[in-house]
């Protein structure tokens, strides 16, 4: 891949890290965060869907970060 490949993979790792930080900061372990901004009428469906989305986004970004880290070590 060469030196261009390592820069590309490094840029992707930095992008994924920033996205992961943002997703984690939006979450709150006690049900607050972004989900707390919805009204009580949406409590049954809206908040649960937001929580599910944020959890899936966190796991997806973590897996992408793991794979990119393995690729970066293979490129070096």
C-alpha cells in the first residue's frame, strides 16, 4: 500500500475516533443525554429507538476502529 495507504488509514482512524467520541458524549448512562430531550409522549417509542440507534452506532464505530487498527498495523 505504501506511505499513502498509511496516511489514508490514519485519517480514517481519526475520523472514526471523533465520531465515536461524539456518539458517546450524546449518550448518558442514566437515560439522559439526547434521549432526555424528547417529551413524555414519546417516552415509549421515541426514546427507546434513539437509545437503540446510539447503542448500535457505538458498537459499529468500535468495530470499525478495531478493524482499521488491525489494517494499520498490517500496512506498517
